[in-house]
C-alpha cells in the first residue's frame, strides 16, 4: 500500500515547512513533503549494472524504471539487508525520480522558520543537508536530495538507466 503525501511544504518568509520524517540507522532525517510522491513498502530491487555503489538497484514504480538509493551507504553507516519492515520514499530530484531505502517512515512534521537552522550553524561541512531542526525530542536533519549524488554518480546512474529503459 502506498501513501500519497501533501505537497504544501514551503518556508519562505517565516512560513511552515512540511517534511516527511524518516529514520535511517537510528538517525532522524527528513525531506520536504513537496519532494516526496509516495511511501511504499520495501520491494524486491533488481540489479542495475554500472550504477554507482550508492544505488541498490532499480524497480518499476508506475511504469517508470526508478533507481533505489541507499541512504545508509550515503551516510557511511553499516549496510543492512532491507526486509519487509523497511520502506521506500519515492521522491523527485531536479533530475529524476528516485526511491530512497529507509528503515522507517516517521510521518509528516510541520516546522517553522524558527525551528530550522542552516547546516553550517550546527556542524560545518555537513554534506547533503539543507537544514537542521532542533526539536524538543531531538534533532531532525533535512536532506538536500539534489546533492545526494555526485556529478560522477549522476553520470553513472544515467548511463545505467539508459541501458535498461526501452
């Protein structure tokens, strides 16, 4: 079963940012809800020869060959076998639709401009991060999906996808 999510995340001018919170390796992360199309239960992923190591493979999502990216690998965490309790966040970068393998989806959160700090204010040189929200129950790291892959990884992924797309 998939869940279609609201697309009203915005923050300019002190508004509210709606994010989809998720957990990976005990860390709480988030993506803007405007980037997330749906949440799916983990599914069998087909190999994607030539893809960068951060890609677990690919799967068919609504007739589209969609690369599955491993957030654990990107964060440098210990790899794990994703079982039926894991989820896929189907999200849009500025270049393509991807599915992110995550341990658990925690749901929607609304953040105010006061909640979110630039990553450099919390920890300099945080990669792949748009902001950090210090909440009463701990930190929530907001991911920058467009910087998730390097230019070389993007090139490898595009080539691998071209080889399997009709």
